[in-house]
C-alpha cells in the first residue's frame, strides 16, 4: 500500500454553500477550520472536501463529449421520500432510470450524483 484515501474533493464556486447541501443530503458533520476557499464534511467516517474554483465550469450529464469526472451514489431507503427532500435542498433531477433502481440528479452547482435503492 502506498497511502490511504484522505478526502474526495469537489471544485465549486462557493465551498460553504455546497458543503451545506451535502451536509443535509448525507447527514454529515462539518469540520471546524473552513474558510471561503475550503470546507470539509465527514459522512459515515469519510471526508468530502469542497474547494473554491473561481473559473468553475459544471460537468454536463449526459454528454458523451464532456466527462462527469466523479459522482456520488447515495443509498436511500425510499426514493419517493428522498427525492422531494433532495429537490428542496437545491438539486435537480437529470435522469430517471428505466430499470427502476437509481435516478441521476445534479447538485446546486452541477455535479451529478445518484440516489440508489435496493429493489
């Protein structure tokens, strides 16, 4: 082993705002010491960090010519309960899966993520 994963880091225009979105989505806790350029949350023992990028351009999904680069799969118990809550936080629905076990959303700055459930 060379090392251990410390954080997954997302670029964004406003780290505090995006950290708040993911705090609610994942039931996470914000770590002290953040500032206008960097915020960190911990969800189920995993760190997710948000880094300010003044030239941030959101990924596009689905687009075969523009990579989504990274996304979260968020396991939920009941999609019909979870979807309205995530939309209320500022996400938008991007794609419903025709097989019925996941839906694709974009966070408030355009990063794709999926709500998934066990059928």
